[in-house]
C-alpha cells in the first residue's frame, strides 16, 4: 500500500527541511558589547605569549572587481620573525615566499630577484597589486589587537571576541578552534575602505 502525505504533514515536512538547510540564516546575530569580559586580560596575555606557531589555510582578497586567492602552505611565526609560503594565481605569480622581521620584509618568487623593503605594505602593493597590514596580521590571526596601535574591541555577551577595529581595518571573527588551552581563530574577515580579505585557517600547530 502506498503512503500519502496530508497537506498539513507535507507542509510541515517542507518547512522542517527548509529550516534545516538554511538554519544559519535564521540564527539571529549575536548580541554584542564593548565591555571586555573579566577574563580578557588573562586570555590576551596567554595569546600574546603564544608567539611561536605554524598555521595553514586559504586566503582571498577582493579589491573592487578583482578577486585573488591563495593557499597558505605554511606560515611559520617565531617571535617577531615570520616566513609565509603561499601558492596562488595572483597575477600568475605562482609560489611566493614572504619573510619578515623588525628590519623589514623580503619577498621571493621563482625566476625573479628577491625584493626587500623596510615598508612592507608598499612592497606588497608593488609586487602583488594589493596590500594588507602584514605587520599587524601576526596579532590579528591569534585573536588579539596589535599592541602598538589604538584599537576598539567588540565582544559577544558570552565573552567571545567578535571584532577588532584598528589601523583603518575591521577584523571580524566568525569561528574559533580550541588548540590546547587556547581558543584560536579559524575564520577571519578583514575589511578596509577598498579591500576585503577572508582568511580560513585549516590547521594550527604550536
């Protein structure tokens, strides 16, 4: 005997399916506050102390009608020094290595002479056609503001960091991952007046 649905049951089934498929869209935005949670100072200190790490992930940059993307094969951070290896379609550049220290950054690409500059953002703009605040990124990817610059933080009422406003950029966090005792970002969106950067971190390693 074949089974049939009444109109009411069919409607209820369809509604349930739609809710399941679009649940994230029906979730109301998180309630936010500018007041830091009581444990923020302790969490911030722990994240700042976590200054030797590696990560892998994906990066996309939208600037006007142009959209570029890259795979972060490895970002190796050792205190104030870092080495970032990316593979991308940025202007057909292919593999790119960016090494940085307090003295400046060095950008290396296959079949090209390495470039060095004490002005990181200008070098990235010249070589890639766009730039991001690479000096602040080691802080932002950990979920803390650059300690050298003024900032404004927004938190959820549950104490989770929602965003950082700093240096003309809005840094928004949509997902965190527990790595040992630390809660580290997995998805970050950075927005400035003329650019939007999305960073998805697929792996954190101490």
